[in-house]
C-alpha cells in the first residue's frame, strides 16, 4: 500500500482500535459528524463487530480460502 494511503487510513485505524479496546457498542457514543467517510466506515465496522454483526475475518479484511475473491462479503449474519 502506498504511504499516502496508509497515512489517510490512520485516523480510521485509531478510532477502530479505541472502539475495540474500550468495548464501545453504541453508535451514539462516537462523534460521527466530525469524521471523514472512511474513518466513519471503520468505526461502524468495529462497532458492528462488537455487536456480532460481522466476523473477525471480515473486520480484518481476510477472505476464507474457499471464498471467491470477486464476491463481496456483507457485514451481516
């Protein structure tokens, strides 16, 4: 990944880490209006993970060996 992409993703990773570390399960506890779209998406994904709406592989962007890499995975059970 190019360095510029890594730097632009840093706020999203930071807020996702904070959410996971503190066990924040309510979207209302995150200041969504102040976040960029990418950061907001990462925050919501972390919250969905804690609430059981998606699995660890989806959170970490891993594909199962049997999955077709061209098939999008949904963050829903």
